[in-house]
C-alpha cells in the first residue's frame, strides 16, 4: 500500500518534472527539515526509493513519505546526509549501500541489531553513527569504507571487530564504549590516523602487539576493562593528551610515562594492580588506589592492615594506613583510659588514600583530647558530641582541612582562640551551659555555611559574622544574647536566621530574622549619674550603697555608679559623688 501511495505521488508530480533529468523526480512540497539547494525540487529517484525501502521495513515509520523521515541534506540532487536518530528503526535494507554520495549517516538510538553487508559500498562515507542500538556484529565489508573518518558505535552489543577493520586508514575518531569487546584485531595498529579512541566499559584483556604503532593518538580511554598489561613504548606517544587506564587489572606502568606526562591534560590509573615503586613523576594522588594485595607493601610512613573492621569506611579500598593518623586514635584511647587492641577501636571512621578524613567519637565518655589531634592534617569531619569535654586543645586549629566540627552536649567552657585557622570550616555546632563567650577570632571563619549555637551563656556575637557570605543557616536560639550586630542583615538573603529564646529587645528584631519567638528582654533604664538607688536624687544614701558594694563585693548598677567610666566602682567614684552633692 505504501509503495502504491508513493508511486501515486510520483505520478501527480510528474507534470512538474520538465525541469528534472531522467534519473530524478520532481517534488513540489519540500519539508522544512530538509536541507536542499535553493529552488531545487529534483531528487534522485534511486535515493528516494532507498528511503522508501527503510519506511517499508519499519512499522514505526508507517505513514511517512521519503522526505519526512529524520533530518536530510541533499546536494546536486543526491542525499549526502541522513539522520534517523531515535525513530524506532529495527531494520536496514540492503539497498542502503546504494546511497552513492552519502557522506554522513546517523542511525543512533534505534533498536537495530544488524548492519547490512552492503554498507561497505558507501565509498564516500565519512561519518557513521549507530551508537545506542543493539548491534551485535560489524560486517567484514566495513573495511571497504576508504573515506571513513568517524565511527561511533558505543552502547551496543559488539564482542569483536572484523579483521578488515585495520583497512580504515582515514579513521580518526572511534568510540566503542559500553560493548562486550574482548579483543582487537592485529590489524588495529594500521589505523595510523586514529587520534581519539574510546573503548570504556568493555572486556578487553590484552591489546594487540600492533597497538604500539598508534602514536598519533591524542585521546585514549580504556577505562573499566580487564587489561592485565599496557604498552611498553608509551614514551613514543608524544601527541597523547588524555590517557585513562582506570579500573583494569594492569600490573605495571612503564617509566616511559614520565617522558610524556607533562603533555597530558588528563591521566588516570586508579584501581589497578600496580605495585610500588611507581614512576617518579606520578604522585600518590595520581596513583590513587591500587590493589596491592599481592604486593604486601605500602609506601613509607604507611602500614598494612589485613583485617579492616566493618565500621571502617574505606573510600578507595586500600589496606595501607598512615601510621601517624592511627597513632592519634591510640593517643585518644590512652588519654581516656580506654583499653583496646584494635587500631581503630569502635570509632566510626572514613579513610581516603590511607588518610583519616572523618572521625566520630561521640558518646564515649571522652574527657580530653591529646595535643596530637592537631596532626590529623586530612581530617574533614570531626564529631565530638555527647562526651565530657570541658576544653579542646588549642592545636585543633592545625587541622586546616576540617569542614565539620560537632561539639554538641559537652560541658565546654571555652573555644580555642586560634579557631580561625580552620579556614575550610563549613559547619559548627555547640551547646554548653558553661560557655559564656565566643572568641573574637570566630568572626574570621568566613567559609561557614551552618552555625548552631544553643543553650550557652553568650550575650553577644563576635564582629565579622555578618560578612559570612556562604552562610545558609544561623541557629543561635536559647542563649543569653542581649544584642545582635547592626549589620546582621548583610548575610545572604537565603540565610535562615533563628534567634528565638534569648534576651533580645525589640530594637534587634531585624527584618531578615526568620524566627524571633519569645525573648526575655531587660530594657536599659537610664539613670542619673550617682543615683545608685534610682530615687531621682544623688545623696548620702547613694554613697552608702556604693560603700556597701565595695566592702561586700556585691553587684551594683555600674551604669549609675561608675562616674569616671573606668568600668570599676572604687573610692574615686565616691569622691565624685560627694562633689555632686556639695555642688
């Protein structure tokens, strides 16, 4: 039926065919998705028939006319670009090999399982895309595509490449990621113009001997295969900019990597089986995690631990641990009389590349921290909540990478003055009835994003908090705050501010405050200087009250009694009061 309809269309348009040659068909209405030369209405009848074959083979294209499917470009009356992306196509006709001037062919994201042998007839084809399909095999004829420059066939079900593949000597970009390819043909080394090769997430166990000849490569991505070895002549790959060998079984890397290492914009070799010593140009960070189970050795200053408890989280699956970090844990145990033969005790921890980055010692009746805690130079998260800490050692400020410090439910009396050395701190939490002051240096912690200060005796906030440009939450409820910084609303608009249950008066109820609730405001009563008993007069009774304050060391109204503004009540204030009375 579709064939008849198409022929009827050709019949009705035949009257306009006077401008077309014998091998062409006139078409009046050209879809806007078609790129064609201006005022051109003649199209190769052969190419239109091939498009009709594609329509007839695929039910998802029912009702389409040849020029309606996908995106097309025509030049000199022949199709040279066809993009049938995600059109539900499951079959391609053999006639596809008759697209004589086809340059760009896209079949991606379709349930295609087979590429016809006739594909090899497309002698002018430069780009072929059929990624994210269901193709299980490439035809041997693909090696006949002498002009092919780009082939993207990732996300398919390929298990091998045909022997003829090495004939594609113009190929420069090849992407085969997410297939099941187990080997490459020996002819692969003949692809001497290849500069971009991506074959991640396959099952390669070896590379062909000829692979070392691909010295024009700029990007090589072998991530997540099963390679047990890599090429020895890596120093010859002087054009290489990207090299990804991560997640394989490679047991060694040539020192020749150092000859080209500075040329690399990206290099990854993490998660292999490479034993030390490593090439000198590769840092510990670059080497990343290596399965050295068969090496039984660690770098200097690290120790190997075979049995890692379940509560210890290892981000890169290494059994090498920095001995100094382990010593700090031991110092914490010794200081608090905790006996244990376990290097980690029962503290939840996270380690990365052998360094301690998270430590949780909450609810362990800890009464003190050793000075060595300042040596945890990679620590980012430290939870000390629910212990019996009155003080924290000053050198905790040496833990400069610390991002989260949790001090909840401890009887802490003070915060170290050097806390502003924690230049990466993002969250700070504390509640202690013994704490009556935050150090002024707290106002320098400009990286803070979350502050929780509750149930303390503090009456004011240090200067500088209003400049915390990253702050998202300021929770300072349940304290004894009597004032707030005048520029508090300079904090980011999105910052949530809770000041409920303090001693704040209405003058500090700024518009930017989200939670105010109840306040125990004690208004300031202005007094007459020298009028200690607030009776509106300065007389001998006020002098007697001040004398009692001095002799019995009791609190007086310093605002009314401190006549010389030295923040003390002394005999000098009594003399000034006598002068007031006499005058």
